[in-house]
C-alpha cells in the first residue's frame, strides 16, 4: 500500500480522440524508478481534463499542452513525468 507521505506526481498530455482509456505516453522507465514492484501491482490513476475545445487545431492543442506542462511544472522531475520542454529552475 502507498505511504500517505509519498508524493503524487503528475503527467500532462493531450488526447485528440477523447478516449476513456488513454493515459498519455510518459516514459515507462520513469515510473519504474518511482514505484516498487509491489506498488506497481496496486495503484490508482486519476485523469483530469484541464482544457478542451471542439475547434482547436492540432497546433493549438500542442501549444496548450506545453503551457500546462510549464505552468504546472510537470517537467520538473520532482513534480511530474513530462520530459519536454526541459525544466528550467527558477533563480
């Protein structure tokens, strides 16, 4: 069972298909570093829609994805699993 003090991490991705079972394409190796074998047998995934549009172009969706990755710091390895754009620590 997950320790209550274990930090939950985020991954921000886009879904152009509205598929209920799509959870992004984060690097599997990053998850393996954070979860023990036992933890990988019992875990919960939460999906939250942050933004949606019926008329946005693919380019607009890509731009929005990057905006959310940066604003939520999902590219900071302490907070999330996004690898791009590269995280820049604030001075």
